[in-house]
């Protein structure tokens, strides 16, 4: 039935808000089906007919302002292949990769448009900030390149990842190197030189304070990658060959990596369902270098978000908060379970923490399972952990046979029954796995570290923690109410100059609300994921003074509290301190009881996204 009753007296269009609705509207306009209509409604019944025809039903009212009669209902069919090529390409540019697949299966013409390389280049570009994508190397097309790394493009899209490893954690920058077709992640390091000549004593108020210069040098640890996913991996080649040989109709839409969707012409294609229930739970081998003598192995594992109720329950527990990651102090739209170190027996990653469908994949977290494998000298570099995927126990893998041992079992006790097929006369028990562990990574929503006029100190920062070295922080700002610009404008004095009023207004806008610094990396006393200092009010209620002494001249000082603890995060407490707002890119914490000042500087994440 058509929506509406024909009694509206304003011009509007009720339209399916997704890309299909846009397609219908554009097609109708080109076909001349909209002659001065006051109202038009589109719906699909059925959505797609044979030969690429979209069955469009629309209800239109041709009346004037008082529309009480004259409603007409018509039906027509619009053939998309008759539209100009440019229009079809523009319409399809609004579709995502999973939407392009069913379109490409309609007929040869739409297949040609939906697989056009410029569409897939734009899709990849939307997932790779900071780098202009110009080549699909090592794949023959951008579409194949997208498939090779699907569903892991969220790694480069969110770019900043922090881990639960020990109490210190790691901050990792994930980027895409188009020279090699590799999604790679490296730990971000910060070093500062300690020189006695840089120690100075200054007067702050009526106290003498010690100041150590803080000029951190930031760089990526390029010699030790944390994450490397290759488009030209052996696994991709095996899966691409097998899928194309087994399903000619879907050969162009076959997933080439574990955890991706091999699309078919059935209903599962439009829903993005996996071919096998366990494919998204599978682990992807991740060689981090090319040395065959390396005995350290790593698998990439997708994560599944925890239910909200479980998150709330665990957040009320004491540290480590039921092993949720990220911890409650870090704002996050999704949280996952942080895996334990593997002991003697038991599951390393429980089945309920692994996604079984594309819709269950968390794009805000992932895991890396690592272990050391001891093998005979002749088998160095030949481990299946390096070459082939591990598949969950309840799935059937079409490349390597069925009834594979569970990845949740203890390493070296199965999961590789096909090993003799590739290395004759070798039994899996000849290798031994030791020191297995899982590291969980989470990301930040980009708006959390993007500064604004109202929240100029929001961002990712690096701070000086004396004997602990440099640590990375997330600084957030929250305001109880939006800034009332109109009310403030009414306070302007008659003799106040434009520059004076603008400065007063700018200060009133930014010096308000709460500022909190949360550790992304930590130390043995206060670990990652915990608040390190907080200023409850940057405005008048927290204001102490404005400094006139160098090197802090002009800095606003507000009340704050520092978080301290004994080793192992024992007996933690907050003590009084003062926050110095030196500039929007530099802060300082005055540890009053110790007479010490620690500095903090903003980190520009985007400068590390371009491989050199």
C-alpha cells in the first residue's frame, strides 16, 4: 500500500533513505516520471525484476496547497541499463561493498558497472586515511585488493590501537603500505633525553619547583612490527584458487581470506553471511618477518563485542574489571573480553568471544595470539602457524578438509591434521608450543581525540613520567551544557573592543567543564586504561591563578588531582595537584607535595600514516 493519505500541504518526498531509494529517485527523474509533483512516494515490490529492471511503485498527489483529492496510483518499470553510464556510476558510488555484490549479479551490464575499479578504489580510500591510494599492487584490481584484506579494513580506518599487554600496554599505529599491499602496525615510541644541564629551578607562586625539559622524540618501532597482513599471502592464493574452481558463478565474488564472505546468488549474498559458520572465528597466520629461522608465531583473530548488560556488570568490579577491554575509564562504543595468558590447560579464546557471522565482528577490537614453537632444525619456518590458517573446531573448511581440531585446544595438540600433506613423513607432535598468550587491542572513536573550539585540549598526548619514561594519554573534555553564545553576546560592554570581546568569549568557551587524562600506556604503578589526572572544572570554580613567571607566563592554573598507587596498582589514591594550561598543545602537572612539574605534549597521529 502507498504511504500517506494525500492531505499534506507542504512539498516533500518520502523516500527510502538508503542507497536503493536514491537510485529510484534518480532513475525516476531521468525517465521523466516526475512532472511537477507535489508529493511522490517510492517503494519496491518486488525490489528487482529480471534483466536489471527495478519495479517502481509510486503514489503521487498533483493537487495544490489544499490537497484533498486527485490522488493517483500508478506503477511502472524503469530499466537501469537504459540510464547514462555516468548516472549509474554515480548511483553505485553510494553503495558499500556488500551492496555492490548483489547488484553485480543482476546482469552483465550491471556487473560491469558494479565491478568498475574506480568504485573499489574509492571504497579502499575511505578506509585508508592520510594516504592517497594510487595502485592495487600486488592485486590486478582494486576490487581484488579489497577482497584480499576484507573484513580487516577497519584496522587502517581507525589507525590508533592500544593493547592490554601487562600493565604497560602498547600504542600501535596501523597504516596501509600500497608499495607492498600490506596492512601494517607498529608500536609508537617516545623517547626524551635526560641531561642534568636541563634541570632548572623556578619559582611558582611562593614555592621553588624543579623543572626538567621535555622534548620527546616520537617514532615508530619499524624494526619490530606488531601487525602485518599481506594481500599476496600464500593463504590468499590457495583460497582464491579453490573458490574460483569450485564455484564458477561466484568466482569473482569469492572471499580470499579467512573470515570473509564468499558471495553467492542466493539470499545469503545480500546479507553478507559467511560460507562456513566458523570462518569468522578462524585465526589468520601473520608472519611478521621473512626469516625462516624465527620461532615466534602470531595469528590475527577477529573479536566479538560483549553484550551491554555484561559490560555494565563487569564495570562495577574492581580492577581489572572482569577483564573487559578497553577498561571503563576509556570511552568506547564496544568492549570485548581481554584474554588471559594461557596456562597449562583450557581455552585461550572462548568460543563465545569469537564472531560467527559478519554482523558479529567488532570493528573496534582485535586480538593477536602469539607463541613460540620449538621444532627440529629441518622444520624451521615450516610451521602451519606461519603458512596456513587455523579453523574453529565446529566448522568445515572447504580448502583443507573437515573435522579440524579446535583452535581453542592447547597449541601443538592438533589443529593441523593436514601437515603431513605438505611436509611428508612429519608428524605434528614433532613440534612443541610454549609461552602462548593473547593480546587484545582496542581503538578510539576519532571524535574522541579531535579537538574543537569548545574542547581544544581533547586529543592524544604524550607525557613525562620521570623514571617510568614517556607514556601516552587520551585527554577528554566534557561540558554539562552547551556554550550559550547568544547569552554571552548579551554581556558585551559598550566600550569593549572587538579584540577584547573575542578573547573573553574564546576564554569563556574553552575554560569550562571537566578535563580528564586517561592512560593509553601505563606503568607498574598506574596501569594503562586508568585515569592519571583530572581537573573537575576549568572555569571559575577551579581557577587558581594566571601565571606571570617565565617560562609559564600567561598559563592558566586550575585545581586538579593526580592518580598515584603502589606497585601493581595497589593502594591507589588521588592527591591534590595543579594543572597548568600552557597552550592548546602543551600542558603541565604541578605535583605540589613533591615540588615537581611534569609536561605533556599533543601527538599528531597523522604524521605516522605515510610509509617512507
